[in-house]
C-alpha cells in the first residue's frame, strides 16, 4: 500500500469562553473554532508502529509517548509515522491534537476504523478530525458544524514562548463565564469581525500573566493594520485579520523582524488528502 499523507492544519479559537468546570476537573468550553491554511503534515506507511519527527520545530518534540503514537495505539493500528512539524510547540493552535487527528484520518484511509471517544487523546482532537468550522462545547466533545467562514487574510504570530495549558487554566480568576452569543451565518469578513468583537478569549488575561510578551504581539498586530487581533487557545500564538492578502504578507514580514514566527494565510477548510 502506498504512503498516506494527511494535512494537520492549525486550529484557531476565534472566540473561547470558559463556562464552568466539571467535578473531574475538566473545564467546560464554548468556542468558535476555525482552521488556517498552514500546519503540520503526517505521512503513514505500512510497518511496525514507529515515529520519526522532522521539520523546523522537530527539536521541540520527543518521540516518546507522542500524541501521534497514542492515536495509533487508540486505533489499534500499526504504521510507520513521519511527522513534519511546521508549527511551534505548545502554542495554542492545536498542533499536537491536529497531528493526532491526522494520524486517525490516515489510518482510516488505510482501513482502520476511527476509535470511539477521540477526546480521550485531548479536548481538541474531535474538532481537529474534521478540521472545518465548528462550535465546540463541553470538554471538546460537543461539536456543531458551521457553514464555511469568510476567507479572511490573516497572520499568525508566535513569540517563541511555550505556554503550558494547565498553567493558564490554573491562573484564571473566573471559570463560570457566559456562553457565546448565537453564531449567525457570516456574509463577509466585516460580519465575522463585528461578531467577534462581542466575544472573548477567557484564557487571554491568565496567559498574559504568564507570558507578558503576548501583549506585545497583540499590539504589534494592531500596529501593522490588523482589523482584529486575539490570542488563540491558551497561547502564545495570536492571530490578526487584514483587509487584503498583500497587507497580511507585509505585516508577517514586519513581525518577523522581532524574531517571532509569523506566517500569512487565510481561514481555510481541510485540504484534500493525498
């Protein structure tokens, strides 16, 4: 059987409200999730279970107990996995979850059924399996698919600081925040931006206490012309919306001058598998 290649696009929490906490410690979320046209790549080939990691951020990961291996074990499947790590590690854009979801999709194409309760691998894994716009609620297991979002030019920026998600949740002042308002069908970028202005990322204030540089990133995005800027997930990656692809490219080039990782892309659906 030939190799199977799956994209693992970056997950963006365009809005993220923390609405409670379960007795088992899991936080309850209400989030508008979208995906960007940049991400890691997973390749699977027949063979004993193994993992090789390459790419610009490979040095930040260990092959021991990696989510890719855990995903294959959950599916009860063997494969030689190669992960090309293009996204920063521990960066709030679902890299590890997207990688695990890509392994599950690839194994499914190789004839292995998708396992039940993929959220056992992480709260973001179910939404990353589809990698299309969705409202994500509960502990990540309640998903409501949404129509395609406007193809907004955007810039992703990460200052090179890993922000562990448990630390961010532990630093929160309040965990019983209001849920998202109803999510309409967005006619264009202006509609989406206006709706987002009435929402929050409830993890952003806590993340700023751990990594104040996030505030500098948000200020820099706005200074380069972003119509809207926010931190994604638990950070430290932030995103900004721009009114044209050219302005997004110019902004990304300027932000790289700070020594930060920055790319210009668009909100995008999951690419077709190869």
